[in-house]
C-alpha cells in the first residue's frame, strides 16, 4: 500500500507550538545525518553561542577514545583563534595536571565547578586558574556532560561523564541566566558529541584490530561473509625463532612485553612503507604491500616491502642492544617475501569473521618462511619477488623443495651486510 501524497499535504502544522529551540540547540539537532569532523562540530557550537550573545573567551571539552595509545582527545576553542586539538595518553590519569584540575572534580561527581576570577581572594585551587587569569578571564565554570553508554571519562571508569568548561573575560563574569542556559544545553551537546565520539571510537577499534584498509571497508558496509576481492600484493610473513622455548622459561607478562616490543619493531617499518599489517598469529606477522598500477606496479610494492624489511632489522638490532644490557638473549626472526594475487575479504563462521587474505600466494609465502629455518637465513624471497627487485643486492640460494609445491623453487636471500646486526 502506497502513501497518498495528498494526505501528506493535508497534515496540519502547529505554528504556535510551545517547542522553542535556540539557534545553537537547533544547529546541534539539524545535522541531516551528516558526519561532521569533531573539531568542526565543536567550533560551530561555540560560534552559535557567541552569535547568541554569550561573551565567551574559551570553551573546552574532552572526549573518550578507545585507542591503545590515546585516553582522551581534548578540544579547546579560543576567541579569535579557533579550535585546537590535544590527544592525551592513558598515563594522564595519574598526572598532577589532571589530579589538580576541575575535570578531575567533575569526574569524581561534582555537579559543577565555578570560580569567579575577578573577585579578590578567590581560591586558586586548580592549576588552570592562574593561567586563565593571565589571559584576562573573569569567570570559569565546568559542567558535567553525561553520556548514555560507552567508556566513561571518570578516573575510576565508574561513570560515563565527560565535561565542558566555559570562560569569559567580561567584567562581572557570567550572568545567572547565561549559566542556566549553558546548563540546559548540556544534555543536548552531550548527546551530539557522544554520537560523534562513538563514530570515532568505532573507527579506532576497527583500525586497531583489523588495520586501516580493512577498517575502512567494514565501515563502508563490507561485513558480509563470503565477500572478497582480488588484489595483487607483495606479501610479508615473519615469526620469531625459538619463541616456544622462550615462553616456557618466562612468565606470561614478560612474554607479552617481549612480543609487544618485537611487533613494534616490525609494524612501524611496514606501515611507514605503506604496508598493511593484517594479522598477528602467535609470534608471527602477516602483512601486505598492495600493488598500485599507477605508482610503479609490482616492482614498487616489492621495493617497499624490501626497504621495510631492512628498516625492521635495524630496529630489531636496536631492540636487541637494549636486551643485551638487561642480560636478555637477542631476538631473531625468519622473514619470507613473495608477490602474487590474493583474495582479500570476510572469511569465517557465520557469526565470527576475520578480514584477511587467502590464496595460493599466501600458502607459498608460508612454505618459503618455513625454509628460513632450514637454510638458517633471516630473510628469504621467492623468485617472483626477486625478479621485481633485481637492482637490489639479493642473491640466489639455489633451488629447494617446498612442502606441497611440486617443482623445486629458487629462493633468494639478502647478504649479511644488508641486515643491521645480523651475523
């Protein structure tokens, strides 16, 4: 049954509705489903408040993050300067700056924190207050923003509370009706900021666990099982040598710390050369460097992978120097490099998927990696990979049988002088 357009036209309107929204409130609501960068949203909100006559000098807020390196993203608008963004790590929760701040008081349950800075003898009991007086501030108020769900900003994680602070330099400070208005706006701005923050946290989580490329595809709606697409890529597969024995001799926390350091040494160079880390498999790492026909094709992708490998060995050498000082044995790895076509997409059970690569080339690189132990070489490359980097110092190691591959395959290695710290 279809709707009658004429019926829609006959719907009554209510010009005398008691619902009255200020321009700032209406702007927060009327976003037409569009995703707006957080800094742009925050600046627009502050601009509307100023247009309504509020004498604002500075407005600040902090929003939660779900990123392994970032605890919160702070946004600060200053009149005549616009918005600045500051990211803070998880250690900020123990910092004197935070513990001696109105933000901490809000997280601990304060209904509001206000200081009239133009009154003689006002207690300067928070570290930020002298800085505000220095720029001419006369009044400061911090208000809680209560979120409906998600990780809270409170110090102990028990409440879903963030904050927003307002500063003015008008003589006499904020008027009572202005403070009431700001308090009434808090639930609305909290709802809008929570929506935008949730998008950012979802993006952070997907990027952290899937990688940048897969995260973008999932966010665009590519999350159905069985959907995959072919890509051509240089393929990286590496793992640690002797890690099973190491795990038996060390406690779990030491094992995790060692793995984190090793993966840092590998992942940084991969990402710096436009590679994508797809999976950590125990002490193994799978990554790809996509072939771009418009940017050098297969040769460029293989060169990026090889340069990333050399940089990774340099970082591993630096890591091992620190381990030597602590009396720990050096970490050694086996790395295989190959190039070919892979299927990239959602693979798994109906309710538990993995965004990964499969295909013959992936199987082949695994066979090559296994030969790094047999030949006692830290880096082995397939003939297909070696052909693309023939201008590099890469040497043939002869033909070798690979498990599951019918014909012997020629393998290639890098000379020792090309790998930092390798003997």
